[in-house]
């Protein structure tokens, strides 16, 4: 499988899922009975949008491994580790600004 096709597929599906959940959450938000459910769906939509690049890098890494492109797989793994490290540092050193 080509790397470009895999990345395109994952990014497109992530966007479609996120936008669909966002539209559903907003529609429920404007109804009178859907407030708690709407908040949950909007939260899941945000998480899906945030996780899409991470899943893309994991997919690219898997494609590189299956194609036996070790150098590119190492680069994808380094990018993945940097993304995870930045997320962990963001959680550890979060500063609340008023």
C-alpha cells in the first residue's frame, strides 16, 4: 500500500467522523432535552479531531514497516515519540492563565 493513500484515508475518515459528531452534538445542543448528551458528543468530536494526526502517524509507521522501508519507519517513529512527549509535557506542565 502506498503511504500517501494510507495517510489520505486516515485523515479523511478522521475529519468525516469528527465533523459528523460535531454536527450531531450541535444539533442536540439546540434541542431542549439533549444537553448532557450533546456535551459528551462534542467532547468525543474534539478528541477524535485531536487523535487524527496521531493515528495517521501510526498508520504511516505500519505501512513503512510492511513495505520494509526501515529508515522511513524510524523517522515516523521519532515523530510519533515527539508527539507523545509533547502531549505528556503539556499535561505535566500545564499553566492556568487567567
